[in-house]
């Protein structure tokens, strides 16, 4: 077990972050190239692209109801490693000669893998760091995610083909799983309770935070599925813009992740969606390459804050034994809205072109802002901060 460094996080926290990075690095190698692969290599339409992208979200949505309870009852580590194993299998599926069925199978395995990987990483990180630093620890987890997603496209472009990128996904997920195996976990499952009714599995108190995050996520399939195709007609800066978007999220969440813990999270939430709206409208106008990259930076900067602001606020009001389930429910709203908006964006792009889907994503932020009003005002008192595992061991 490593000792805490100068920031107060133990060495095993950073090993967890590294393993998370490797898992999402593999996803990042294939993600930007997936839409062109389906559209041109496999002969799909824009509608097909939307369905392939959206399959991930609906599989991930259903998997949240498995991964959350698994993390709370069996442990964060087993959930985390299950996700990495599924991501490795997704890379293999892309390599099989199954045509479009291989793309759907790969996205399905990625959806299940991401659900387990993220829930395991987020719940594990908050447990190690302590709930009073939930915003910062979730920011570091997000930095690992976006670090992998931003470095992945460059790595995938360097290897030169979608098939090589899929092979890299297998290698990266396997390496992350190997690293996670050696990270020590101290998990104390809560006493199991009788079967609960649906209101206990989906408490009404999660509705407003879920809607706030759901409408924020509408932009994501627009960026992952159609940014490159849209900007191909405006200087072909799609890959550079996507990398700038992901890198901005990486650095913003790494260096500014403490803001929702230090100031009222409503400030970071509303500032974030304002910058997101500006970036989406700017990108929808089809700017030249330099301006497109700038707009992507503005969008990425804005998107750096809503999730940690909402999730941190909810976790502070939730007992530690339910953190895995609560994170999975919030993520389920994210997946639901990403899936629906993927299909919607594909249909709209097929009929009206690419710019309208960027403007629709910006309009969705208005609804998110309204839902946020019920998340942050009035601000409910937090539960008593639970100490991290390291602090408990020190006390003993």
C-alpha cells in the first residue's frame, strides 16, 4: 500500500487512475474512426452511424443497473476489471469478419465495459479519497478518461487503420486489467437488505440531477459521431477539433477539478453550460480550421464542470454504501439521453444536414439549466463526510 503524496492521495489512487487511463485509451483509438469506418468502409448511411453510436449508450444504460449494485455488493475492483475485460473483447469483435454486425457487437461490448469500468473507477476513487473530496477525485477519474480519449485518436491515426486501432484497444484494456489486479482494495460491503421496490432502486430525488446531466449529454453523440463528418466540408479539421475538445476536458478536470468542492457547485454548473452553448453554436456554423479548434476548446472547457458539480452535490447527500448505485443511476440518465440523441442526430443529419444537430444540442442545455435549478436550490445539507480508507487505517 502506498503512502499519501503531497496532495493527500495515496499511491494506489494514482495506480487506479493509470488503469482507468489505459482502458479509455483503447476506446479512444477507435472512437473517432468508427463513424468513417461504418460510413465508408462498411457502406453504412448517416442513419446507420447514429444507430451504431447509440447502441453503446443503450447497452451501457441497461448495464448500469448491474454494475452499480455489483460495485456496492461485491466490490469496486471486480466491477472495474470486468469492464476492462469487456473492452478487450470489444476490440476483438471489431476484428471479426462480421461486417456491420461486428460494429454493433463491438459497440455493445464497449457499452457494457464502460458501464462497469466507470462505475468501478468512480466509486473506488471516492472511497479512497473521501466523499469530502468527491469533486476532485471524480475530476481525476474524468481526466484519466479524457486523457485516454484524447490521446487515443492520435495513436489510432498513427497506426494507420481501423483494424490496427481495434488491436490497440485489446492491448490497452489488457494492460489496464493487469495493472488493476495489483492494486489493493479495502472494501467493506454493507449488510444486504431485502429486495427493494422500484422507488428504492430509482428514488425520485435522483430525477432532477439525472435530467440536468441527461440534457447536457445530448451534445456528446453529435461530437463523437458527426463532428469529423461535418468539418470535412469546412477545412477537414474534425480530428484536430475532437482532440482539442478531449484535451481541454482532460486538463480542466485535472487542474480545476477542486472548484465544485470549494465554491457553490451551481456556479461551476451554470458557467459550464454557458460555455458549452457558445461552443456548439460556433461549431454548427462550420468555421475554418483554427476557429473550429477554438470552438471545440470552448465546448470542452464548458463540459468539464457540469458532471462533477452535479455528482459531487448528490454524493455528499448520500450514504457511502450507496455511492456505486447512485453513480450508476446518474450515468444511466447520461446513457439514455446519449442513446436517444444519437438516433435523433442521425435522422436529422440525414434529412437536414449537419449544422442543425449542433443547434439542437445547444437548445437542450436550456432544459438542463432549468433542471439544475432544482438540484442546487435549495442546497440540501450534506451527510456527515465519510473518512477515506487511508484515514481509517491511520486511526486504527
